[in-house]
C-alpha cells in the first residue's frame, strides 16, 4: 500500500514569484519556502496530492464544483499569467487520481472530475518553489473556497480523511506527500483591501488564532469555529482555510514539524510528518 510520508500547507500568493526573483536571498518568502522544501526533499515523495482552490481559471460559475479532481495524464500552467512564472508542463499521476476519485465517490462525496484542464497559481506557486523541475507527478484536488455556499469545515476535514484512506488502500507502494495551499486572512479587490493595494489582511488575529489551534492540536475547536461566516469575516478569499482543514484531516493527530506565521500577509507555512512514518 502507499504511505503519506509528509503533509504541507503553504501560501500561493501570485506575487511571490516576482518578489523572490527581485529580492533573492533577502526574501522572507524564499526563506520560508526553502525550509519547507528541505523538509519535502527529506520526505522523498513519489507523488504529491495538491489540494487547493481555483480562481475562475479552471472552472467558472456555470460549472463550479464543490470538490473536483483532475484525471488527465498531463496538465500545464499557469493559466492566469502569474507574473514572472515560467510555463510548466506537469505530469499527473492519473492512476492514483482515478483511485482517489473512485474511493471518494464510494465514500459519498459528490466529487467532479476533469479530463481537460490547466492550473492557475493556486497549485503552481507552491510547486514552483518546492519542485521547480516538476519532477514529481501530482494529483490536483480542488475545493471551492471562494464562492458561497462553501463546503463546511467538517466536510473538508472528512474529505482529507477520505483521501488518506484512499491513499492507504492504493496497491502501489509509493510515498505520497499532501501539499495544500491558501491564506488564512485575505481580501482581494474588495473594500477591505489596503490603500493603493489589490489585497488586504482584514483579520490577522484570526489567522494567529487558527495557527495556535493547530500548534496545540485543538483541531475540533478549529473545525467548530471555522464557519463560512467566520472565515469570510477574515477576507473574501479567507475560505482558503478549508484547504488547511483538509490537510489536517489527511495527516491525522500529528504535531507540526514546522509552523511559521507571516501575519502581515495573512499567510503561514506548515509541515508535518504523520505519526508512525519514518524517514
């Protein structure tokens, strides 16, 4: 069977690529991604299950799934012209993708599938920093984090658990990493954006509270607090916390190896080694 050997949650801020290119080693973002990247290298995954959301580039309101999985053999992007990011061709682990899809449907998740799709910055910014050679196949999983009604935090936690169960039942003996991404407090283009900026961080205290629950293992408290209304108080795309909650469902009761707050941007970086997994 396959094993989840590590799990990560990082931001996918599209401006990070240009910022790191401009500032190099002075970039705080580069340092944080570097720390996560070293953990990922040590975990030696054969496949990455990438959990994130879409920003009206892969899907649109006429066909907007709550949950979806990409089943194509290959994909590409960024489909949103992320500044300074090169165009990537990305291998999809379509055999695992099909296995996950089948397991989720059997587990009563009405999950959509796509055979023709490209990826925007949500999946590709983390991969750009962590696997720039795109040498590790991925399975892209999409969660609706921005268009109400959002799935409940409990449902997303259960989704993560179901993905972990599916991975454990996969017949291929491969090492699988979970890579989720999203911000904890973020407003894009709305009334709470910073002056002369396209974004804002309406509730950094909420973001710090979320991280404290994760650090201390109070995941049930977090799930109960993370209602749609509470998340959207923290920004119009702060529902991206749902990708964190899905990752927590997949990793189980493990203390994070890395937990870094980036409060001025409403972001954070985290890494886990699931219990019982050796290096």
